[in-house]
C-alpha cells in the first residue's frame, strides 16, 4: 500500500525525492511542456476511454441546476464543460488550475466552442484555496491530485470550502486490482507511454513522470483514509478499468 508523502522537507516527484519547494516548479514545467497536445495525448494513451471515466464522475456528482461547482486541476476543461451543462444558466462553475498554461489552453478551448456564461477561471493552488468557507456544493478534481505536493493539506482545503451536504469527487489513476493486469499495465506505462510522448509531444520525460507519479499516488484504501482524516464522511470509491482508475467520493456533513 502506498503511503502519503512524508512530513519532512522532501517529497516525491515521480520516483525521485526532491525538496518540497521544487516539486510545484517541476510539475509546472511538465504541464507547460504538454499543454498544447494534452487532449490529443489523453485520447491516444487511454484509447478515448478517459471521456467515459469523466462522464461517470459527472453522473456520480449529482450536480443540479443552480449549484456552485469547483473543478480543480481543470486543465483543458473536459469536466468543467460537462459540469456547466449540469449546473445550467443559474449555476456557476469555477475552473481552477495551478498551472497558467493549462488554464489558458482550457479557457481558449471553451471560449472557441462558445461555452461561456456560467464558467469562470481562477488560477489557484489546491492546498490553499482562495474561496470562502462553505462556498461550493460540489468539488471535482480529475487526474490532478497525484501532482499536488501536500495532498492532506489540499483535502482539508477542499473540505473547508465545501458547504455542509456538499461532496468531493476525486478521479485519479490508482492500483490495478484485476488479476493479471498489473504486469501488462506496467509494461504499457513504462515503455509505450514515453514513446507516445516522444512521438506526439516531443517529450518522453513528461510521460515517464506520469507513469512514475501514478505509482507513487496513494492506492484506493489509502486515499479513502486520507479523505476521512480530512473530515469527509461516507467515503467510498469505485474501481474503473480494473482499478487502473478509481473514483473516490466523500461528503461534508
């Protein structure tokens, strides 16, 4: 079972240990490098299945018209687009990302598609969210929590800005549980992913980091326990693709 980052002056960046102050800068460089081809790579490396995972997350969010939603690590805006449709004209979606390049690509993409009105954009660090207490009905974060330096601080920050009765949904790569899947997944992750990154984005290193960061991310039960320690209640998770991806959900009472 993977453990959360240790409470010292270093943390994980893939398989490396680096000073805590450096991780955010290293992650930023990764996403600055891949932002322009991020959507293409997501489709290629997941064979398009990431769209089904995200739609499942949206359905499990049970967002209703008029609600206020925060989409963290919003990236190119896949979840924000779907959430905006659920929240409707009377609702509000904040698309937030710590990385300016990713947020800019997402904003341009959504504006080009005419998705405006109830989506707003905020560059923010998930560990110290710049929003009032008890402000949002729902928070989502898809494939972003593993890049956060202090995941416990981020979960506490999310809990703070959720209103009572609100829910958090974390969609993230996790630990394969289907028999025989792990060696196949490892071979794919450490051999094919960097090759795809080199061919499509001219950046094999960023996708090698992706594979490593997935292995260092807390597994399903560990993340569930971390959510509980942050204050969330009724925590549960749903394995997708044999556990390669998991959706965690928890509530603020």
